[in-house]
């Protein structure tokens, strides 16, 4: 279900600062998330951050690439809106105003509502229904079984040539198939 977006800017990626930013984010959200989904930032991978997250009862999912939503969100919703109006402006100084607009005025195509309205219990059914209706239901890949040989897709760097492979070298064997949060 779509929730409203909370952003807390941090100016340095030191473990203590990231933990404080995470605490502030949770405070702004009003409750702890079940999961934190992030890229493989060294600070997040540190034992100190992982210990903090575990002590809060939050699951941590790290991806090898970047969570596309976060980067696309920051670029499109924050920087672009401010840069169209003026130059030499630091979007990070206006993050609270941007979030107010985003959460209360921007209607999302997935839910048909603003993030703040979609979070309301009275609108939960409508939001879930709209999301379900727009979900792509056709699989683009075959079913996997334990023991199957697979290749793993990777994200290319910006400097790589077009002709380089999108996959890691070698073949890998599926050892287990897990289901979590309705995803296999």
C-alpha cells in the first residue's frame, strides 16, 4: 500500500549520523517501518547500523544496485521543481516544503490519491483496489525450481560500453526459493 513519503536529509554518510537520521525519519513517520530497503552503502552495511536496526525489530534489505524509486523521486520531485523556478538554490534546504506539497497535493497514478489520503484507513480499500487494477499480471520469466541453473543480471556502470554483458559471468544454481511479503 502506498504511504506518504518522509525525507530526512543527512549531509555526511557516517554511521552515527545515518543512525540519527534513521531515528528522526521513524519519528516523523509516527511508527517504525517493518522493512528498510536500501542500496549497499558501506555505512548501512556496517555492523553498528545493522545492530541498531535489529534492536528496533526492523528487517534490512540491501540491494546491489540503487533503489530506483528514491533516486528518481529526489531528482524529479525535488530538484526539478525547485530548479525550474530559480537557479543556485539548494533543494535540501526546502525539503520540508517539498514534502508537504508532494504528500498533500500530488495525486499518484497508482492509487488515484495523494500519498496522505492513501494512508488514511477510510481510503485503504480504494488505494489497494487501484493498485491491483494497474498491476501487470503476466509473468515475463519462467518459473524457477531448486537446482535450476540461472544467470544473474547486474546493473551496468555509466562508463561501460553498450556491448558489455548485462549478466554476471558464470552460471549459478538455485539453492532455495523463499516467499516474503507476497514476493517469491
